[in-house]
C-alpha cells in the first residue's frame, strides 16, 4: 500500500519535516536488517484520536530491542509521549503508527555493538491492510512453501526487521499465485501464523490459535481478541495446529494491528465460506472497542 505523505516525523528526539527524515546509505540496519519495530493504530473516537494499546506496543518494542542487545536511548514513557506528539503534529485522527529502532551509521560488519541506535516514529493514514472487501467477505489464503523461522534461529519473541524477509518471500509467493495472504507452517509442519498476522480457527464454537512456541508472534491484537472471545462466552484454546485443522475449520480469521480482524474464506482452495457468526461477533466488538464504544475495553485506549 502506498504511504501518503504527512508533515512531520519524530526522529531521535525531534520533529522533522517528512522529506528531511533521512539516514545514511551505509546505515547498519539498512545492510543487515538490524532493527526492531512496532505497528500500532490510532482510531478516531468521540473524544478525539486514541491509540490502541500504545504502552503495550512500546513495551514490546523494548523487549524486542533487549533480545538483540540494543540499548534504546529513550524509555517507554518518553516513546509514548513522542508517539502522541507526532500524531498531534500531523493533526491526524486515525492513522497507522510505525516506531522503529535500528543500528545506525558508523559501523559495518556483523558485530553491531558500537553502532548508535536510532529511533524514529512515523504516522500516516492507512486503511484496511487486506482491503475492505477482505474485512467484509474474507480473504483467500494459501499455505506457503516457505517455513516460518525456527525459534532457535530467529526468535519470534522479537519483532525484528530482518526476520520479515521470511514473510516477504511467503507473501510474494502466494500473491503471485493469485491468493490474498500467506499462511506459514514451522519446520515441524505445525501452523505458525500468517505473513504478518496471527491466525484463529473455530470448530464447534471453540476457538483455537497456535502457541508462540510454534513460531507465532505474541500478538497484542491476538491477546485482545482472546480476551474479547472469552468475554463473549467462547472457549479459547492455545495449542498446536496442522494444515488439516485449517481445511476443516467452520470459521477462521487473521488478527493483527495492520489486518485488524479479517475472516479467511478459503485455504489452499478448500472453501471455509463467508464470515460466520463467531467471527462477525468478534469483529463487531473489536471495532467498537478500538473506537471507544465498549465500556469494558476503554483502558485499551490512550487518548492523544
């Protein structure tokens, strides 16, 4: 999706003009993928723009940095404040937010420890990642031939820049084959997740999702959906899944900050069908929650 230009980006403690937010071509993170990032959304509410689970996201950014021994030059409170600052500066009510911390210019090679850590927060208007039609009617998914990174190779506990090459390969493969989204298995053949989303399957009104030990990211939207589902009275089980669990699902859906909640109507040409009652109810509550229309989830929102 094209990135629409806005006015300001927060870069290393300062608001800079969009076109002036630049890095050197020999930046370590550009060459080696040595960075960590988050995807966050702000939504328009009756009380103005509010960021969904902002502190949770920034805390995960810090955990990702710890995995890669990156010392962030700003603490959680400072980055939360900076996020709100850049949203205000751009006068945006609803937006996607991309904080990223990466090894900067000055060192080359595989020992990055002497490189400075740069931090940037950008915001821009962004609609439905998998399309409005995908949200309403579901997407066609295909299991990629590429396997999700093994946890002892690249830790899924960290949302690191370089590890997303794995997802890019899977995404290119399935888009080229005419599908909307990829599903990845791990090296043992267990279902891990989508290219950039967690995955849920429903059978007999029980909701299943793969564990993080299968390679799934510990998604913040995933955790939110599990809470919503349990509050609605559904039983949620976290456990290993294989591809036939997807083929035989009554319903299935993806979750993620970018994707939000997107039904899956087909996997590997096995028809699951139009969005079912469970998926639609979870979607309904989620979209109310992010807009401040669900009292019990108001603490998930941080107003700008």
